């Protein structure tokens, strides 16, 4: 059993030795070695977020999914193996649309190396001879991907992988739309948010995929035949929930009321115009049919003289 472990460790040592010799970017790490504290609990993993810091501890052999809020600091640990027995530590980082980034540390010559690692936000948390954890600071939407730490030791190889998903809280707004509708918007969230209304009405929801992996959700709602004075838009998201309220004026919620008002006003204006024309015609007719002729009206003054 130990022979197989040593053979596996030797093969990894040879492959990393080739990587180190071909890499021009090398750095020396000096100092005393220390031990990583293994997990106390027997649970598969545990995580905590305190302010800008996120940490996760996992068992020796595992692949786990981990969701991390954007703009926080994430720390990914390696398997809990005594550093005094470590031969090689190797991180492989696979991000979307990018070549694999390799970061390695060799204990025998106390050297680190890297290949295809261009993101300065991803680095060793400290000196790998003391703590081989990887840090991402700050986390961005481009850091979605798979991260794996492999440790080669005399008694075997150990691996720990993370499927990392970055969470982005949406920006929530509630505004008035056209024809008495209200529009609830959850912009640029990751993953997509869920929108609900209280009370329920005639609502339509659409999603817009953005280029950076975030999603904008737009929900339009109106209340055709209900007497509603106050409505609420509730947005549910893994990063937190939010509720916004809006007060409606009487008649705001029904476009039909506006239509009726417009038609009624038009009819009244038409009746006023028609009535005025009719009265003018009556006056004209009275003038034409008056019993006093124009000649008589001219002779009246002469008779009085």
C-alpha cells in the first residue's frame, strides 16, 4: 500500500518538476513550516461569511459546490495534510473561456511556479509552505469555475475541488408604468430573481440575459376590476429578499376608468357644440320670419316725426 502511494507521489513529482523547469516565473519561499488543522466536525463541509471574508473547510477527498457573494473575499483550502509530509501542492483553476491556470509549490526546493495565471485577484493566501490556501479578493462574476487543490505526500495523493458560483444581488425598483400599470424590476442579479405581487393581479414577467452572466427580471402588473389602494412587489433571491410598496390613487389601477372618462368627456363636448349650433339656427330662423318688413322699419321714424 505504501509502495503504491510512493509511486503515485513520485509520478506527480516528476510532472511538476517538468512544469517548474519550464516556468520562468519562480519565487523563493522562506520560513518555517506549520501544520494545517484538520476539520473537527465530521460534516462534509462548513462555510461562514464574516464581513468581506469567506472560508470553507472540506474533507480530504471531495468535490463540492460553493456559492460566494460578489465583492467578498473567498478562501479555498487544500486537503488537511501535515505540511511536513507534503512533497508537492498544486492548484488548477478552470474559468469560463480561459485556459487553465496552474499554481504549484515544491517543498524540496521551496519554490513556487505558475502557468497561464493572469488574474491578480487570485493568489496564494499567504506563503504556501505555511498555508497553501488560495484566495480570491475581491470575487467577481468572472470567477465562476472549477478550482482543485492536489497534494502529493509519501502516503498518497489527496484532492479537493470546488465548483464555485458567484452570487450577485439584484437592484430592485418599483415604478409606475403606462395605463395604470406598475413595473417591478430586479436588475442584474445572479442567478435570476423571483418576483411576486400582493395582491395578485394581471401580471407578466420577462427575463433579459446580460453578457456578464447576470439576469434582469421585469414584471408588469395591473388590477383591472379590483379596488386596490396599496400593492407590494416582493423580490426573492439567494442573497436576500426585498419588498417594495406603492400606493395607488382611486382609479389608477383601472385603464377602463380612463377610457370611460375620455368617452364621456368627448360626448359632453359634442353635445355642447351641437346644442350651440342648434340655438344659432333657431335665432336665424326667428329673424327671417319676423312680421315687420324692412320697409316698415324704415317708415316708422318718419311717421313719428
